C-alpha cells in the first residue's frame, strides 16, 4: 500500500473572493452610449432602405385582353395610392380590388419580376352579351281604380350584362337597339359588377347563347327574350310582325321550327313578287286556292311542339 504524499505546498493565508466595485456611470458615459446606439439604429435603417429600394419596381406594364373598355390610365387612376402597396400586398388582393372597382374586369393576373424590377398586370374584360330590362316592383299604389283592385307600379331599369349575367353598367336602351333585350322583374336594384342570379335572367341568357351558336341567322334579328314563364317564353324577331312562343324544354326544336317558318315566309314573299321561280307551275296553279296565310290576321306563332306550328290570334 502506498501512502499518498502530502502536499508540501504551504498555505499563504486565508483565501478571499475578489470583489470589483460597480463602475459609476457618469452623465458623460450615458451620453456617449446614447450616441452610439443612435448611430447603430440610423445605420440599420439606412441599410434596410437600400434593401427595400431594390424591390421597388421601376416599370408597371399592362396587358389588356377583351374589348379594351378600360385604358391603362383608368386602371392607374383606380389603383391610385394602392399601386405603391402592391409590392407588399398579395397578388390576389390586388386582383380582387380591381374586380370590385371596375365592373367590366373579369380576370386579373398580377406578376412581379424582381430581376427586371417590373410589375405586370394582365386584365381580361367581360364582353357585352345583351341588355337587361328590369321591371322593379314597388309597393302597391294607393290610387283609386274603378275595379277596386290595387295594381303594382313597375319602374323600368336597363343594364348591360355579359354571358354570365354580370351587371356591367346602367344604360339608356335607345342607344343599344342592336342588342337583344332580356326582360325580368324583381324587387331590388342590382349592384353594378355583381351577377344577376335570377332564374328568369339566366334562362334568357341560355336561350340567347343557344340561338347564337345554333341559329346565327335568327340571332342577329332577335330583339327580345322574356322568359318569366318557362313554359311560354316570349321572343320577338325583327321583320316578323307577330310574337313567337317557345318552351324552355323545347328550345332547340322550337328554333328549328321557327327557322323553317321564316324561310318559308321569305320564299313565299319572293314568289309573290316574281323574284323566285316556281318549280311546278301546274301544281302551283292547281293549289292556287290554298294561299299562304296572311300574318296580319295573327298575333302569335307557337313553336312549342315537335311536329306542328300554330298560328294564333285573339279569336284563334
């Protein structure tokens, strides 16, 4: 067994903890520290400004699609001060802001190119399909009527609409006589830029779109669509002096029959004026007693059925 050697180091005396008294902070010291902190803050702000200035866009370009209803200047005016905030705001918020404030805008795409320091706004506009005649129903009038019935007073409002039923603007109908009129009625004035979800308006739009795609020769002369009664949709054709009835579930058949009727009437008119030769004059002479009916005797044309067309009037 080895015994541990005792340390030969002598103790110099008792050990004590070294204590440094707290430095006295004079006003001069505090002022110097404040100056240093202020310089550091200003430096950081300056660096931050340099970094942020890199992301500022030197150019804003527009790509407009559709009927070019809006100019770049109009879009600038609507954005206003928000143009400077597009850098920090999301693209979706900017797109929504433009759609909410410009009724003709359908789609907006905002893209940022940090390398080129360029902001691009692509705008697709809505196209006018027709104009809406809205009969606004007010409270029953208090005027005296001989029958004792209270009638409802209907005020007319006119709006341009697109193929989805969005209200584009309020108009005077006499300036848009070349457009098809869709008639509807309601209790509230629609908001510009919002969609009319009324079944009547939407059915009128679907009828018009069908005619444009399947019967463009009729569509160009289609004056009015009134679909308030889906079983008896009323339409008016230019140069056809009587009204036409079609049904919502027989639109394709109805317009096919109407096209045949119009073509037959046109052919008959040409033959009566000697502008179109008759193939079999003998047969035509034998059937001379069977003259084509004069449309002046009738008030409506019913094409709601598959294999038959009705001409009717007040007493028919």
